[in-house]
C-alpha cells in the first residue's frame, strides 16, 4: 500500500468518524426535543450551533423549544435565523410563531408585517382572519385597558405558581415549589417538575400570606393543577397527569397526557377519586370550570374534533351522575392556536387564555358572553392583566370584583406567578357599532324628518330602531359582528326605502343615505292628474258652474297631492257640452274654472300655484257634438274640470 493510499484511507476514516459523531450529536438533540425535554434540547442544539452547525431543522427546533418554554425573545432570534436561510420553504405556522415572539419584544410593527405574510399564505386560518378583521387590535386593547388594579401575592415562590381557583373564600392553586425545579408550563401539555395543589386562606385584612399543601389523597407523584370546586365544597374537579395507581405514566410516544379527575369530600377526607369518562390516553383534557348551576363542565383539550393545539369544550353533568359527550365551543372562540384555562362566571361570562386571537404577545386573557354560541363577541381584557408575556388562568368573583390570574411577566418571583386584582370597571361585552346616515326624499333630495329607521341583520332580526331628526339624520347603535345588515326607513305617504351595508372588523358605518319615494309619484308637466291619480273628473250640472258635493273626494285628493309636492303648479281646465252656443259655452267654462280654482284656494293652495282656463266645447270626450246627438247622460261626460300639471 502506497503512502498516498494510506493517507487517503486515513482521511476517509477520520471524516467518517467526525461525520458519525456529528450525526450522533444531532440525533441526541433531536431525541431530547422529541421527548419534550426542551431545556436539554436547547442546550444540545446550542452546542451544535457553537460548533458551526446551522440548518433548517436545528433553527426550527431551537425556536420551538424556546417558544414552548415561553422564552419568546430567544425564540424570535432562532426563527429570524430560520427565515434568513436561502432556498428553504418554511411551514406557515413558523411565520405565526415568529410574529408572536416579536410581540413579546413590543415589536408590533414587525409582528404585523409577518402576520400579513401569514395571512397571505394561509388566508383560511382563523388566526389570519381575526388579524385581518382587527387591524386596529392595539387600539381596541387600549380601549379596554386600565380597568384593573393588579398586585402580586406574597405566597408566590421562586418556582411556578399558577391556576388559581376559588373554594369558598379559600384560594387553591398549583405550584412546582416542592420539586425545586422550574415547571415546563403545564398549559403546553409538557412534562416537567411535578406540580402540587396548595391552599391559602385570607387573613382578616384579606391578604393571602401563607399556604399549605392540599391533602395527599389529591396530590400524588404526578402533576396536579387547575381545580374547580362545587359551591358546597364537597366535590372537586382537577387536572392530573396520566398515572398508574397514582404514579407518573407515559403513553407510547413517551408523553404523559393530562386528564380531568373528580373527587368527593367525605368527613373531611377526599375520596372516590375517578377520572372522567371522556379522558383519553392519546390526548389531553385539563383546566375544568363549572357553570352556575353545576350542570356543565368547561375544559381545554386537544381531543379529536379540536380546531387547534388546544380548544375549549363543554360537557353535560347529568342529574343521574352520568357525563355527556364533549362539545367543541366552535371556531369563534377556538382557533388553530391555543385556547385554554376557561373560567365561567355566574353571569355566563367566559374568560379564557389564547394566543390565537389578536393580543399583546404570548397568551392573553379574553372574555365573551356565551348565552348564544352562534353569536359571540370576543374581547381582549386589556392591560394590566395582559402583557407581552403569557397571561392566563384568570378567575373573578363577580360579587366582590376581586380575582386572580397567573403570568410569567418580568418582575415576578418565579417562572409563573399569581397576581391578585380588583376590577374597577366592568368589561364591555356588548357588541355595538355606530351607524349614521340620513333619510331623504328620493326625488327632491330634501331631508325627511320623523321617519322610522330600523336595522335588520342577515337573519331579518331587528337590531335597533330610531326616528330621523329634523334634518333627516339618524344615529343607531348597531351590531358590531361582521356581516351584512339592512337599514329600512319608512314614513307616512312614502314607500319604504332600504340600504344594505356590511360591518367589517366592528368598524363604524357612516353616511348611509336612504331615499324614500312618495307613495304617489311626482307627475311631469302636461300630466292630467285625474288620470294620473285615478280620480273622477269634477262634473257639473247642466248650465251650472257650482261645485257639486260629489266632487269633494276628487278635490280633496288633488289638494293633498299638491301639498305633498309643494313646488308643482296646476292649471284647472274646465269644459262644457255641445248643447248651447260656442260663445255661451266658452263663458260657462270660464266660470267653472274660476269656481274650481276658488275651491282650491279656499283649502290652502297658494294663489301662485293654481290657474284656470275655460275651453268651452272645444275638447269633447265623445262624439256628442250636437244637442240631439246623444242622451243627456253622455253629454254629462263633457261638463267637467280636470287638473293638468303646468310646471
């Protein structure tokens, strides 16, 4: 073997061993990531990066590992490197996560830019739609802000403390303080330091200064968190990891899922601890809350039927003790992101945490009324409850206006801390938007006062109503939910008029112009009002010029018409039959015209709007052109006055 061959062989073996070692390190890092050991995975991947590695998979996993540990600034850095790689087609979800991490650094303009890219790439995603519909989300959040006074709790530890709940006046919460390790955030479905449930009773001053561990029957060698107590305190629903006889247990993928359990208090001891029947070994169910009459349980899950990473579900608790089939609350509340930690108040206000609805960063707290799941209005509760970090597990006593929530914001004692608050102003959960406009005469353009103005939604249900002002203007508080609406205006002597408009992103609607057409239309010059209004002519007796009583109905309608159209002018045209001489008939027709005009003047028609003229027998309506040619009944048809629009 020559020296050159030996050298080449050694070089190949060296490169092979280096490559094998590098592949082994990458595989080791990937295994830690797949095992949800995100902190260890971060360390392993960062060591690879320090040695010059830097590909799509490493940057994606480093970004995700930090994201899932709520290290959003670090996640933003790795996602940024990911998107700087050339010729790499990155899944659109990374655009969304990158946008979210930018919010944690208050880089909202940059975040919005990436959300626009996300929306363009995945327009059907609920998160994209909500962003598109709420471009002014920061203004809306600001409008809801400042309603709470927030303080930290002295019972917080250097570890993770979160998931507060009420048991009467007692505060129950979850904590990692016993383990000595930071929690891996149970709301991410991750494994980490074992969490236990603690209780704290308020002092005489209302402060929570000390805490103690809940009974060992509840706290096992697993995670326990997120409790919901019945009003009498004898039943509790709580979250626990999948377990085997109280010991930590994993599924085939190496993940220990979360499940909801129920326990009964018997003579001061928690007994009859069972898991609820809708739990599963291949998905999580967690964070229970009860409705006011304790007939429904709301919870978070990623079970089959979920829209996103975790959704809010509801299930019936039947009188016979059986439990119904879980129902997803739908895609108005749930998105492709995380909706979790529901809390339902007696007034049916649902508070929940989400990173799918437009917020300040991480998980934000949102609220909605769930009286009608088909017609929901979601509101971000604003600052200072919400921040650029994760804010979640919000609860409130509606009677005292006091409550608690958890956050990993800066300034706390641990990775998550519990904060107390007082609500100084109730959240506005009424979805309304301003609709302004004017009602006009369709022909003249003149404003119409005292018109009834109503708004109907797409289901033809009444939304609001009012009357137009003296200048024809109106203002209504309409429904701010996106959709098509119709303004309908009506007024006596006018046909109804309507105008459709659309509400988008809850924005106000302005300058809705509704034109009304008169029930009787405007006649053009030269129009015979007798025919136009389908009236009988004004008939006269033989050789008479007096207005007969039977003419009153016609005269009244002509007068009303002229008052409806105060700018038109009318000429009275009077006629005779052919029985007398031409000259006599001409004089007689002029007297008839004069008397007809006088009648109109006496009933409020302005002198400048009415004139009269006699035509004698020159415009007969039939062939009765001599005395002997027709019987008197047919001659009567010619003894008449009509009304012709002159101007």
